[in-house]
C-alpha cells in the first residue's frame, strides 16, 4: 500500500498548480459531516485530530487545521511539500536517508524514498511480541502518519485534474476519464506497439495519453484502500454505512445523490484552486444543504464552535486569575481583590459548565466516559461546591481550595489525552448512558467533594 501511495506522489508532482487565492470563508466547509473514529463529526474536527497526530499541533505556519485540510484535499502536490514530520532520532534519520540534512522537520516528498525502503520493516514491528525500542516506535508512528497523510491527499483526487505534456487548464479528471478508460487503454497499447516504451519517441499528445493512463491506474489502485474520508451518507450509498468517495466508486455503491455530491465537491475543488471566493462559498453551502437531512447540523456547528472557543482552556485561565486575586485578598485590599476573584471564578465556572454541557450535546452522553472527561467534570464539581460553601461561610478558604483543585485538574487533564481532545466514542463496556448518568456520574461527583474536603 505504501509503495502505491509513494508512486502516486510522482503523479501528484505534475498536477495542475493551484492559482493565487483570495480569502476563502471556511465556515460551511468546516461543518460538513464525516464519519471519523466511530462517530459523525465536522471536517474541522477530523482536520484537528489528524494534523495533531501528524504534526503535533492544530495549526501549521499560519494555516488552521481546516485550511490545512482543504490544501491537502484540493492541492495535494503542494501539501506533499509541507514540512510536517519531525525526526529527532539520528538512527531514524539515517534509515530514511536524510541524516545529511541540517533540517529536523521534513515533507512527505523528502521522506518518500526512505519510507519505501523501510516499508518491509513495518509488518514485523506490528507483529512483534517484544517491547519496541523508542526508534522502532518512532518509525512505526512515522509510517502511520505518512499513510494517513497520503490517504487524505488521495481522498478526493478522482475529481482533481490529471495533467501532463499537452494538457491545458481544462485537463480531465479521473472521474471523467473513467468513462473512456477502455478507449484510453487501447490507444496507449497502440502507441506502445508502434513506438515501443521509450517516451522520448512520443509526441506531446502521446505522452499525455500514456501519462494519463498511468495516473488513472495508480489513482485507482491507491483508491482501493482509501477508506479514511467517509463523507458519503449511508442513505446515498445504499449500504447502511458512511463511505469514502473511492469506496462508492470502486465498490459499486454509487447513487445519483452521491454522484451529485461529488460534483459539488468538484466545484469546491475548482473554486479552491482558482481562488474563487464566490464559487467556493456557493459550493460549500450547496454541499451543506445536500447533507442537511442526513445529519444534525446544529450538533456539527456546535462542535466547530466548541473547538474554536476552547471554553475549558478559558475556564482554566480564569480560575488561575481568580486564585491569584483570592490569595492576594488575604494580605491587602481585601474587598477589591475578593470581588475580582468572585468575578473571575464565576465567569470561569460558567465557561466550564457551558463547555461540559456542549460536550454532552455533541456526544449525546454523560461527560464522564474517559479519564480526560472525568477530570474536567470533577473540576467543575469542586468549583460549584466551593462556591456554595463560600456563599454560606464567607471565609474564602473553601473557595481558595476549590479554585486550586479545579485549576490543577484542568491543567492535568490534557496529559491524559496526548493525541488531543478528540471527543472520542466510548468503548463498548461503557456505552450505556443510564449507568454513565447514575453510577459513574455519582462516583465522580463524590471524587470532587472528597478532593474539596
């Protein structure tokens, strides 16, 4: 699989370059639905999760995750040149043939040859019963990240132009040329029969035909295993599950609605590459309208807003300010610092509560399904009980303890979600809302009260 994808990069290197872009509005695009990690989520969420896995952050050189995803989907040749892969281990750099470079961050293009050479090692690492060494784990992670990026780069490349000598701005795409694939094959076979396999003997038109045939073949082979980008609703696929474009085209699951949706994505891709803000907005909103009946658009938009606002992080900041003001009130300007502490603490609690309420609505389950969620929920419990006690006692001690406890838990929570807060689906043993809402919820509330005490 890796070899096919790496060979595909050679094709991507000659695709039509994207034109200079004007400012595009990504709001509608960010909220388009995709099945990812077991649940329906907005494209923005997929982009953040995958970019963090590959690059270690949710933005790259001024591009937000959604903008990066659009670049990967619609201009893969440019995305293949983005420096995303950090290699610090000397042995890994040597294995991949980049040990002479002063750089520490590399693009997929730069690592392609080395990834191909080390591909044979991956099955053994996956099946190994012994604990992997750090360099082995790093090599495995790198291959997984490269495969993910390559799958995203090829997710919708059936609607991107095929280019070569003699092609113009209206170069056909795989989806269009598929109807003429038999005729194309016959023409290429005729060229080879007459002139052999040396491209130097071909005319520009003949070079274009043979390169197109090669690209068609490689795109189709790479698409056979491209299952990451599941944007086709099950109602259109007639198969009971969300499918990727390649799964519908190669698996015989197509439908008129799915075909129209892909054409809308093609209009989106064309507008992106032309930097046409008006047509981009028109295409993204049309795509949004087409899938509106198959998803909960409100839930998708709320998840995008939740990730943009990051209410739990803001609550953590406000708790830190409240704790500092409250601690200062024990020494001087008691009333002024106390009022500031109450204001910041209350604002933080509102954001904290709002963030957890948003998670409940987005995931349609209680907010204690993972250790990360449990820590954030216990933090909210501590603050609410501390504020209740403060209303009665007015001695600032419980509030100081509550703010400190909540701040510590919110600070520690991301440690238990190293891949980022992906709002993940529950494992089967926990996937029962009744017991989560009673047994687990009550226990975590008890944790909060105990910590405060």
